[in-house]
C-alpha cells in the first residue's frame, strides 16, 4: 500500500503520458510551474482536490483514472500508518 498523494501522483503521470501531453503543457494549462507538477506526479507534495479536478478536466479523463481504490491507500485507520 502507498500513501494517497503518491498513488494520485502516479495516476496523474500515467494519464498524462497515455495522452502524450508534455508535463510543461499540462502545467501551463492549469497555471502552475512544470517543476511543481513534477513534484505532484512524484507524490512529494500534496495536491488539492480542486487542482486534481483541473487536471482531470484538461486530460479529459475519468476521476477513477486518478483516484485510487480505498483498499489500496495506506491510512491510519486501516492500520498501515
């Protein structure tokens, strides 16, 4: 199991690369620096729900492509903290 920000970041990168959208282009469209998007994709920084939905909109993907299944997420509640 992985922390949620890591899983979401990996999913964003996968969705972006599947659509052949350069990191810099996605970053520009959502109004952030490419270096910040890189940190999001690596799961180094948390990302707001609003920003995630901006990414979903630009990538034209389904939320299920980005958000992991609850059982795959490491949390304090499931004893994996």
